[in-house]
C-alpha cells in the first residue's frame, strides 16, 4: 500500500511540475510576442510589456505568407495522420492477430525504422525523390512523413492488439463475420484510444518537422509553417516580437489538437466479457 501511495504521489508531483513548466513557457512566449526588440534584449526581458503591441499579430499576418504556410502544415499533418493511422492499424492487426510465416520479420523491419535516424536517411531520400520527380511538391513530403510515422504507430498498436482476448474474434467468426468485417466492426472500435495516442505522436512529429521540409521543398507555395517562419528571419535584423507572434499562431492549432484528442481518448472503454478496461491518455 505504501509503495502505491508513494508511486501516486510521485506521479502527481511529476504531472504538476510538467504542467507548471508548460504554462510558464507558454506565458513567456506570448509575453515576448507583445514586446519590441528593445524590451526583449535588455530593458524588460521577463516583465510584462510596457507597451502592449497587439499590432504584432496583425503585422505577422499581413507582412508574410503565413496563412499559406499554416494551411500547408494543416494539410500535411491531416493527410499523414489519416493515412498513417489507416495503414498502421491494419498492418499491426495482421502482425499481432494473424498467423503467417514472415510476420516477425516484417515487424522487425518496421522496428528498424525507429532505430535509423532521419539524418541518415536524408541523402538517399533526396536522391530517390529527385529521380522520381516528387521533390519540391506535396508528395515529396507526405510520403516520407507517412513512412516515418508507421514504425511508432505500429509498435503502439501491436502491443494493444495483443491484449485483446481471442474470444472476441472467435465469437464474431461464429456469428458469420468475415475478417474485414470483424476488424472494422469489432476490433477497430476497441483500439480507438491506442489510435488516438499514435495519432498524437504522428501529429506532433509532422507539425514540428523542419529538416525534411527545409530540404525537400524549394517553392514558397509548398512550405510548412516551421520552414516559413524560419525563412522570415532577416539577414541583418529581425523583429523578434513579430516573429514570436507567428509562433503564437502555430501554437494555437498545436494545443487545440492535443486537447481534442485528449477528449477523444479519455474515458474510452472496452467491455471484454466480464472485464472492463479503461484507457486514459495522460
């Protein structure tokens, strides 16, 4: 009992510290976005702005192609989350629940994708996309993003699928379900919390990705938000308050997505025979 009590206390303290750290960082970030360069670099670094420069947010939109970058990032993220979610959910089901000769080899192949850093694959990817004529467009980023999201998503889902009792599928097969109908109507609804967890990891990785987007995209038309904001920094001088305002717009979607999927994943429950297992995304 004491161990459980101490474990809960440690978990509460850890969550409280992380929440405090996130809130303070967020406040400082938006505080900077309402200041001028003079205040940020000496006069008033930590304190509240002497003059609240709300026009920084108007200038951030009007002086750049920020809306285009924002829509591009939303497009890349949504397509990656949806496609990677569909592929990984089916692939993980085949690996975890079906019996076939090469399933362990295929699973190991996907896990190698986690071990190989993106930097090591950058040059081969660049050459392949260039030869295929995909570099510089939407597909040139979407394909690597989906491929990069699959290993982590499959690893999460395989572990979850293995925890589902076989009796669920056997009962469905006895009632006349085929394998696809069983997966879509019986198994897939049970793994919604796991899919929500994998989708959060996929979204975070896609939304914040900079290296591939900066390497594979040349045109301003296809740039993502991180690359677009980076390119707006001046060669000799930069208005950091306005630049921080651009990141402020980016954070709005970022935190809205996390809140949305937390509400989706929290409280999802699966009723397995006489057992009720509740999955909570913390």
